[in-house]
């Protein structure tokens, strides 16, 4: 292929489209179902209920410290499946590519997706590519969908949090959002801040094997505060957080103070919030801290009977404030 940048003809469905698939996607993402190049993949599913999710990724810039849009797309979909207690199995990937994007950029993204899929143990089995005119897509948009299976008897959902549950976060807050805004704006801090983007399905499996987990959610857009408000509303429980228990890296805290952000609302892409039965919380926490993506896991609060549907924060000075759901857009184009 002589062209070194994407042109509109790459999306025509003709020879250049086929060459793009052969050159960029199959070498990195070429699972056996994908290599068959059929319009639909035929797949075998183990017993259990089916979990299905889809998401679109529009991060700017495409590459940032700790990850890229390809790794983000795979991990985001894998983690959404894991929040249902599912074992992720198969992913699809669709690319909307802007005319003029360097082919090497697309290859880097495909390589990032392949590495993340291998780490998660999932297979990308089908996909699609569209090319739009220059200026229409800001480089590259990626949409992924995923399926997995849920074992019999497993029932994890936002509606299942109960008063008395301990609230766990599996690691530090705000790393992804600050890493992306730093790369976008060319900001530098005394401590390097990298995105936490990671597949968490193996971590979730270990958590589920360690104790009774009622609800799971990955606190992405809107951050921890929005996620907890969603679960509190779904389950009709209150959530009481302890400010002094929130794990936030010093660099992220300093960046948030400089930029006027509240870390509770900054996106994460490699963390899970878990509502765990009080009797099992110490066992779950011990196991999490033995895992690479759970080393900084902490109990940050508890579910309470009142006030229903509200999130409160006990501050370090002893007061209590309401933590509302995010209103508006804190950081655009971060996932």
C-alpha cells in the first residue's frame, strides 16, 4: 500500500479497504473468527446468562501517558462486562477514521487494542471501518461491544447495594482524567501522572471468589461521585464517604487544586467501586491488595439506610457535605 495516510477510498469497501484490513487490523487483531472476514462471527458460548455491552470512545489526544484510545476501548468494554460479574469473552470493534490520519497511528492503536485484549483474555472477533472527510472525526473514533457469560447464581447489579455494605475503591482516584488533560494541554507536574486504564475482569473474579459482592461499577465519566449517586439511586440506599479514606495520589491532588477540579468527579479507567457485605470486606480487601491493580484498594465508606439516594462526605474537619451527581461537563473528550 503506497499511501501513508488514510484517504476516503480506504472506506469505499473496495481494494484499498481490503488492503487496510490486511495491513493494519489482521496482523494485530486477527483472531480466527476475524480472519474469516465474514459479515458476522459465529461463536460458542459457555453455559450461563449472557452479558452484553457497547461503548464509544472519543478521547483527545489519541495517545496519553499510560494508554491510548485502543487500550481504552478494550478495557472500557471489558470492565463494563465485569461490573455484572460476567466473564468477558468476545469483543467487536468499529473504527471511524478521519481522512488524513497517518497509517502508523492506526497501527499503534490496533497494537494497543491487541495488547489489552491479550491481557484481559478476550478475543476481538468482528469489526468495521468507515472513513469520513477531513475535519469530521478529530482523528479517530472507536466503538466496541462485548459479550460475556454470568455464572448461575451470580447476581450483581446497581440495584443490589444494601445498608451496612462496605464501599471499596480498588485504587487511587482521578489518574486517567488528569493524565488526559495534561497530555491535551501540555501540562507538566513535579510527579508524572499516568492513566490507570486497565482491564479489571481478573481482579473482579478474585474479588467475587473472596466474598459477597452486591454491586460493582467502574467510575469513569463523572468520577466516583456520579457513580455512587447512580448506585444510591438504584438501590434506594444512602452512601456515607470518609474523606480521609479516599486514596488520591499527591500529583493528582495538586493538579486538581491547580485546575480547580474535585477529584471525586474526575474520570478513572482502571478502578472499580464495590459494595461488599460487611462480614466479608476484610477478606476481599486483603485479596485485592495482593493484586497489581488492587494494591491501593481501600474502604472509603459504607451504605446506610438514610438518606436514601444521597451521597454524603464526612470531611477531614468533622463536617458533612452532600456529594451531588456531576452537572455538566468537567473534562470533555476523555473517554
